[in-house]
């Protein structure tokens, strides 16, 4: 049995034989932990043979398979203003993405037909990965339910979110949820720098300490609506600077102490 300490970098990966595992990144290698996310959350691994693989020899997958992807909108004042939203809300603006939207680091963002949308934009965000079931969570205990943090790109068909009465269509296309490449445990999500580049040019530069609604509040608030379950993704919103992407672009979202999420636009 192994015990996993805090401040670890966890990835979900597929080996050449097709088997999928969670592992801990150690330099250029990954230490195999378990096939089960709950085992990783519980910090105990039965029958672990300690196998190691080279990071470059495996396929890095989406870091979790969530039951739901919860998104909070307009949590940064300037982004709310630039997208025609409402700034300084007393309660968060809420929407969900389907699990079919998720793609991993290095995956392709597939632009929908121009018949459907002509304005697809990126939104770099910190995403929380829930580690245990929670309902009616107290704000002062909210961070105890976070297993770790990852990088998220809330790809958005901006013309559709401006015209539709709700955001499902504009946020829900396949590949509109790049996430990863890893989960980092033991870091404070309330003070993380977010930088997004488009073809190498910085277009977003913000920090979660600029949010108009605090992360503990968001966790507590949503837990009054729906039960949070291990592996659920809570995307905490985007700072200003969201802008259109076109085929051939490369978008990279980098979050301090977590890493870079790179995706190609097709």
C-alpha cells in the first residue's frame, strides 16, 4: 500500500496496450497508481506494482471522467463587461457543459460549421476537481472538498451565447471543453495567475484573486443546488481577453503552479 502526499501532479494516461491508469508525474516518468480515481483520492493503492513509464511513451487523457461539468460565468468583472454580461453579481451565473465536450491536452478544437457559428472564442480558466461527495457544504469547509486543480478552456460560440436565451448550445459543442493535462493537489486555487496565448501572443492575463465571487462561495453555493461527486469539474470563470479563434490557430492556457494546456484549432 502506498500513501500519496499532498502537492502531487496526477495524470490520467493510456498505455500502448490500451489500459488506462492514473499516475503521479515524477520528472520525465509517471509512477502508475491505480485505474480508479477514488483510489487516488483516498491516497491508498492496493496491489500497486510500482511500474513506471516514460511520459512521452503514453497518451495523456482528460484528467477525470466527471459526472458533470459545472461552469460559473461572469465571475471576473472585466470579462462580464466585454461579453455583454452582468458584472458583480450577487449570485453566480450558472451553466453546464456535456461530458462529450471534453478533450485532452494536445487535442483538436473542431470549429462547427459556419452555418452554426462564426465567432468561437477561448476562455482560460482554473477548474476544480472535486474529491468527495458534498451537499450543502459550508463555505468555510468548501476547499476540503477539492482534490486538486487543473486547467480548463471554456470554448464558446460567442454569437450563440449572445442570441440564445441560455448557454447550452454556445458552450456545448463537441471539443469545446479542453482540460488538463494534469491535476495538481495541495495548492491554493484562490490566488493563481491565468495566462492565455493565441499563436504565441498573450491575450488573457488574470488571477483568481480578481474574482468578484470567491471560490469557497461558489463551491458552497452550487452544493445547495446539486450534490458534488468525486471527479466533478467546477470551472471557475474566465478573466478578460477572450477573443476569436480560427482554423490553424494554437491556443495555450497556462496556470501558475499547474501547467500548460495546449490545443490546436481545426
